[in-house]
């Protein structure tokens, strides 16, 4: 940073933005990366993948072992809690479909 004073008494300062911009680019890239977590439901652990939503904020989350099972949340914690609900619902629907097939 360069600070100087003009004859009229005005204070002038200059900041080198290049380094700051490069640091921010690195932060943005790391924020965009998906992160893997595990959620436990009724004693069973499920691998889940958290995806930051850079444009709208918040996070979307999916459970790769349960196709179509996904959710979202405003924070990481909320997304993980919502994922537990989604997994529970997914398993309930999958269980009811098996019962219907057996009855057929």
C-alpha cells in the first residue's frame, strides 16, 4: 500500500489489488469444490456429497448410493440434517414399493 499527501492536503493511497484478487480466486475455487460427508440414520452410515451453490447461496446435497436422493440447505449443518430426512423418505418409499411388488 502506498500513502501520500497532495499539496492541497488530500490524502492519496494506492493498493495493489493483484495479490488480493489472486487470493480471492483461490478461495472461490475451494468454495466451489464438493465435499464428502457421512450421515448416520438408524445405525447405518451413508456417504453424501455436498455441493456449494455459489450463485444462489446455500448447499445442495446428494446420496450417491440412493439414486435420486437429494436435498438442500442454507448451511452445511442444515443440508446434512435435511439429507437425513431425504434418506429416511427415500428408504420408506423404496420399502413400500417392495411390499407392493410382493403383493402383486
